[in-house]
C-alpha cells in the first residue's frame, strides 16, 4: 500500500512538472516551478478591489474643491 502511494505521488509530481499552471508558476521568480498553494482556490473573487464590473468607491465620489490658501504675512 505504501509503495503504491509513493508511485502515485511520483506520477503526480512528474505530471505537474510537465503541465505547469501559469497562475501558480508566475509566483516564483523563474516561473519554472510552482510555488506553494494559492491563498484562494480560484482567482474569482480573490481581489475584489481589482474587479472591473463595479465602480470603486473613490472613483464615484467627486473630489472636493481645493482652494489654495496663501497666507498673508
């Protein structure tokens, strides 16, 4: 049973080396191997601040008028 598990693990490692996931590999400097597991299982919803489907809070609010005050001495 143990030997079978080791062989299956080796097969999986060989398959991963041949079929790199670009999303995982891009997290390492050389992109020749995959980094540790990702924080999220899929990229959907991983960074809501980068979602282009909805306006961001700061983009929708108008900027206040800025009056430059020069002190009179």
